[in-house]
């Protein structure tokens, strides 16, 4: 907590040019001493910074490990130690099962998974040395089980869920809190063109408020919308035979969150 009473001195949001990340940045204005935002779209970050006094832009391609390390170094030199990092940059591609698109899968791995790993490599040693910090990894309910059309997306989110589970226990003794964020469908530019029904879809602003509440309470898993996510959680525990029957009967021709 900074001297003004804000919960965080410096909050870093990766993937802040649109969607949940952008909405979260606006909510953190006044709740964090400084809100530093990163994404590839420098112009959108500048618009955000122009609208809010506490927001400062740091354009970044998360798939570039050296750029990520340099960005974290610059942020901490200019704005101070990062207390909260929300790692929400993401790439979503619908994959036709008739064709394995290697480029799309590689991009998903580089942005969704390695983008988080690159940030962790820069953040964790600093937070361990200070003995404090909070890292929120944005995964998805698409990581709960394998769903149609999501071969370039779901496996990366499953990997993030596993990674968060691994790091939660390992980093807690060093004063670092790890949270995993598993949204269902949220109305963002990434989901707007999905050619299938999206049950329980919620506005990005509502999603950001749910995320912020989870962060303030230091929850491990932060989920929204609850009803849809709990339904997906059931699919994690049903027998495989029942799961594949459900997918073939109700999901084929649909999609994932």
C-alpha cells in the first residue's frame, strides 16, 4: 500500500489496449499509485494514458523476452517496484480441425504462454528479493478441457492453469501471491467475431470489476461469469465417456470461452 492509502504502489497490466485489461486499468485509477500499461498497440495505450492521470504507457510485444525484461527494468526505474502484475495479453484463433495451422498454434504459444513466462522471468526475481508482490495470470475456462475449434488456444490456457498451480505454492513462502483468472465469454474485440453462440457473455466492464474484486481479496482462482464457469467446471470431473458424448451432442458447431 502506498502513502496515499492505495492498495498498490505500481500496478502493471499487460494486454491493456482493449477488453478486460483496458477496463481494469480504468478501475485501478485511484486504487493504485501508478498504473502502467503494456500492449503492442501504442496508440491505444496513449489514448488510455491521456484520459487518466495515473496511467503511463509502455508499449510491448510480450513474445520478445528481451523486450519484456527491458520493459520491466524501465518501469521499475521510472515508476517504482511493481506490486501487482496482471498478465492478460492473448491471441485467439479459431482452428479448423481439417487443417493444423502451425503458424496459428505457434503464435498462441508465443503470446499466450511464453508471453507470461517472459514476464515471470523478469518479475519473480525482483519480487522475491523484495519479499512481496502479486501476479495474476489470465487463463480461460477453455483450459479446463479440450473443446472444439480451440486447438490453437485452449492448450495454452491449460498450460497457464497448470503453471499457476505450480507457482502458487512455490512462491508463497517468498511473499508472492499468484492468482489465476479463468473467464468465460466476455464481450471484447477478440470474441466479437466468434461465429457461434456464447452463453453467459458479459460486458468487459463487468468482467473487470469481478477481476478487481478477486485481486483485492487475493483470491487464487478468479472466475466470471460464475454460472457459466461452474457449468464448465463440472466437465472437468465427469468421466471421459460422458464428456465426449456431451461435446458431440451439444458443443460441436459451438465454441469455447
